[in-house]
C-alpha cells in the first residue's frame, strides 16, 4: 500500500472513531490525514508526469 493510501485509510479510521466517541479533535485529525493523503497523491502524480516527459515516456 502506498503512503497516500495508508494516510487515507488512517484518516478514515480516525474520523470514524472520532464520530463513534464524539471526539471532534480525533475527527479533525482524520480529516487532516485524508487531506495530506490527497496532497501526497497529487504530488506523486506530478512527479511521475515530469519524469515521464523527461524520459520520453509520454502516454499521449
């Protein structure tokens, strides 16, 4: 499992746990983890795209 997917899963678990025990701080931590996951994924995709263009492995 890649880093961003791990963070996404961790965030979902924290959010669910926060909802179950009515802990807003834990829910917010989960949301932050999910946001970090999204940023990591977009960064990884951008890096891969640049690498592909530099090496001539353009999908288009």
